[in-house]
C-alpha cells in the first residue's frame, strides 16, 4: 500500500478535518460531511461534495477508505439465527476473519480480529497455531466493521474484540479503533457496544483502565483455576499469575455498575471438576460484579480433548450457580464451519506465511470467492 495515502478509516472525524485543513487547504470545510458520508456508505469520493476540481483531486490524491476484500463467506443456521463467518483479504494478501453471531431476539454481535495470527500460544485456540504474523492497523480493524456492513449487508450494532489475536497486544490500534467507531461524527457507536476480550494481558488492562472509557466492556479468559494448569493452557500465565491478574481486574472499575465478563472454556477432563468451580468462585469474589460466560470447548485441527456433552455442561452450570455465581451459558454457534470460539485461523496461511517478518507482507493469495451453507450443529 502506498505511503502517499492516508487511510480515512484510521481517523476520527476531528482528526480528518484537521488533517484536511493542513494537507488540502481549500475545501476542507466540508471534511466532516465527507467523513460521515464515507462511514455511512463505506466509500470515499471528494468529487460529490461540490468542490472545485482541483480541491477534489487533492482530497482523492491524499485520502482513501480501503476495505478488506471478502474472499469467502460461510454460514451456519442455529437455534438463535444464522452465524456468518467472513474471510477478509487484506492489502498484502494476508487474511483476517470476522464472525457475525446471532444473540437472540434479533440482536447480533460482530467478532472482529486485531491481528493476523496471535503470539499468546493458548493451547485450545486455532489462531495460536499460526503464531503472530502481524498486527492489524486501525483502518484494517475498522474496515472489518465497514466490510461487514456495506459489502456483506450485515447488521452490526455490537462489536467484540475476540477474533484472531489478543486485542491488548495491539493496544494503540485497539484504542484508536474504539475512538473511531464511537465518534459521534462517524459511526457513532456507543462505548457500551464494545467488549474487549483478553487472555489476561495485565499491562494492557492497566493501560485501558487509565483511558477513561466509562462504558466500555471488558472480559477475561480464565479457563483454568490454578497457576500450574493455566500455565500449561495459556503461556501468558507464566508472566502473570492468577493473583496478579485478579488484582488488575479488581482495580479495573470504570463505572459503579461495571460487570466483568469471566470467560471459561469448558474442556472435559481438563478443567471441569467441582474443585475448579470453588476456585472460580474465589477468583471472582473480590470483584464488584461478574458474569461467568461458560463456553463449551470447540475442537480445532489438533484437539486437546472432545467437546463437552450436554449433561456435562448443565452439571457445571449448576455447580457454578450453587456457588452464587451469575452464569451465561454460550450456545455453540458456527462449529461446523470453523466459526466458533477458538476456531478462527487459516493453517494454510500459517504454513505459507510463517517465515514473514511482523511488518505487513506483500505477497497476495489466490483464493476465489466462495459462499457455502452448512447444516446446523446445535440441538
């Protein structure tokens, strides 16, 4: 991608207006209207705004609104609606994946990626098998939302940073993405519409606490209840033990009624004992409010164990509630099309790109567009 262009979707409306004043000059007075139109339509063209030809040409020579290309769309019906996974090709041929998830009662959440691959190395996660290929830039993360809305025609009202990558490991781009998407002069999404999910990146949690996002949601992936077990599943636990993580979460209180999401991937024979339940209770006890999101394990290409059976899930939910914990059981969505939690990642991409440096790559893929629909896996 040419360095001569500035990506519009990496800027807020105020940043774009200031940049236009400095770089374009005459005609910059309509910059905010241009910006709003680009966000609402997913395209940018200065020639439609009544500017003289010279000013419009300067805008078009300076800015663009790039969107990733949808190269594959797979869908799976379920009890709450249609789960849709989009595979998006970036400018350098690498791919990111997003999932449009039905939440019931006509609501949907878009799960977006913050990186191509991930360096966190969680043993139950398909993305971890890729390693970190590179961070996504702000405009590439925002572009996932725009592509889902404008190119795929999906309703996007809530965004969760829980796709490929650890969002807090790409901190600056994450925070700028939240600012861009919540900008009243653009997408105007309320902060309460965003949830940042983390494997327990303590430094990132501490930095996020200082940002002043009063309505932003946060959830943490716990997945094991002893330091020894967590280190085996999640290498980040070698740096931050459970007590250190707990202290950071206790101190993360952006508002009085904040409720922390505690994600727990239930893996039979690994973390499903009644002793685990007691330790989950103890971990959550110092928090003001928590919601345990119980996620049945979704086997990937190299499964650690099998998916839990229905009676095992119900038993664990019952144990949690007996301890006085609030629990939300996640209905498995998209498992058959590798769109479920922990299943995002392209192993072929890993094999072909793993030698690349962490900066943007230049080679392009050759996948053709494809849309498939699979039968439901939910019963």
